[in-house]
C-alpha cells in the first residue's frame, strides 16, 4: 500500500480510499450487506486506511454501515464524510448554513458511532453561504473536537480566488476524474498548483465502466442509477468511446498481468501526483482487484497512450 500525508495536516492515509456510495445500498443495483462489511474489514487488513462517505448516501445508511464495520479499528483509520446536501419534503436542498452544519455533524457522529470525524467535507456549495462563514462554522467544530480537519468537494474554478485566502484550512478537495471523464483535469491541476490542497478523485472507475466487465449490451436493473442516461458513461457515443479505452486497458492488462481496473486506477495515481483515488467497492473480489494498483507503475509510454485514447471531445 502507498501512503501519503494530506496537505496542511498530520493525517497519513492510503492512496487508495474506499468509497462509501454503494454502502448506502441505494441506486447501485443489488448490494449484499455482508459482502460490503467483509470488504471493509478486508480493506483494513490490506492496509486501506481512508474511507469516504456522506450523510446523504442511502440517507445515512452508508455512514451507519461504515461505523459498524470499522468500530474495532476506529483509531487506525481515517473517516471522511460530507455534509451540505439534504432532503426536505422530498426535495433535494443544498445547505451550508452554520445551523445546518451543526445539525448535520451531530447526525453523522451518531450514525458513524464515533466521537470525531477526521475529514469533514463540504459536499456541494449552496450558492448562498460564504466561504468565510463555512470556515468559521467548521473551525468551531474543530475547536470542540468534533472534527479534526475539513475538506471540499465539487469546487469550481470560480471559487479559486475565494478559496486561496483559506486554502491552508482545507486538507483535501474531491472531483470526478477518471480515464472515462477527464473534464475536471485542468481544474484539478490548477487547484492543486495554486492551493497545494490534496486532490481526491471520485468516479475513478467511471462508475464501473473501466472495470472491463461491461459491454455495449449490458443492461442495468431499474434500481441501478447507471440505467439512466444521465450516467453518460454507459450510454450512446460515450459508452462506445469508453469501450475503446477499455480495449487499451485490456491490452496493457494482457502483457502486464495486472487487472483492468487496477490499471485504470494506476493511471490516476501516476498522472495526478500526490492524489488519492476513491473507488466504490461492493465485495472482496473487487477490492483485491483494485488493490493490485498498488503493486506497479505505468510507463510514460503507457500513460501517453491512455491520455490519447481517453481524449473525448464532447466532454
Ligand atoms: N464528492 C462527490 O460528489 C462524490 C460523488 C460520487 C461519488 N463519490 C465518492 O467516490 C466513490 C467512488 O465513486 P463511485 O462509487 O461513484 O464510482 P466508481 O468508484 O468509479 O465505481 C464504483 C463501482 O464500480 C464497480 N467496481 C469497482 N471495482 C470493481 C472491480 N475491481 N471489478 C469490477 N467492478 C468494480 C462496482 O459496481 P458494479 O459491480 O455494480 O459495477 C462499484 O460500485 C463513491 O463511493 C463515493 O465515496 C463522491
């Protein structure tokens, strides 16, 4: 396992972070609860020390499952959860107000069954609350010992100037990034260069398309979000383009003998220096296949080829 320290912090974490979205058991097709628990335990045994979740995943059930599974290892691992998205009367709202942050943190602490959250992340900005108000609310929680550090997610370039005056306060930011979706690449590199905050990538396997197991004929059940066209990686021209990327991953996999998903993950680790890759994992088999990414490096030539094939103009 490779480890690194999150910027502006003393938190040493594994560069592979286990994603908690499937733990919510909602919108990812059939998810087996015992498989999830076993994969968390196995991840810890194999050196994974960072776990990402959010209060909104499965409306709290992702945090509950994670809290139970890591209870015996709480001080060995880092939990990163998120706040700022909530449901009210069936409507999704974005809320970064200090009133909501206080309520949200208590809910997360309870569900995670812990006294502290290691990294508390702003899931999405609400378009109303200023960065200084958010930082003030989070700093108070830090002073009270409820959170250790804070991070950002889905930041836009427009927020860069505002962020720069507070950048030392944040230890991480996360954006969607993978060979299947490089639209945030320039933004991530610029944010990293200007703020030195550690980038975390989500959707690192393009929601699973880069695992190599899907084809043009794959059909998702209705309880799987990927059946919807908004999950573009599995539909139309984008799907065909992604399958060409998978062909190259398969070619590299055949001569390196590393799994297809591990090569897709390794691309991010090698290309985005000092980054952490979050991957959603449903069972131990997927975990082990993804952990393979920790045992090799891609050559410059392979990275060049992957960059070339993944250039999708319509992104
Ligand atoms: N900040 C944000 O706004 C945000 C948004 C989304 C996600 N995230 C975080 O990022 C994490 C990762 O993103 P994601 O879960 O959306 O997508 P992802 O990591 O790209 O894809 C995860 C899915 O790929 C499949 N998979 C994973 N490893 C595999 C393997 N070795 N072999 C075959 N299939 C494999 C699994 O689904 P199947 O087996 O069903 O194919 C898994 O659920 C989330 O869990 C969450 O923690 C953050």
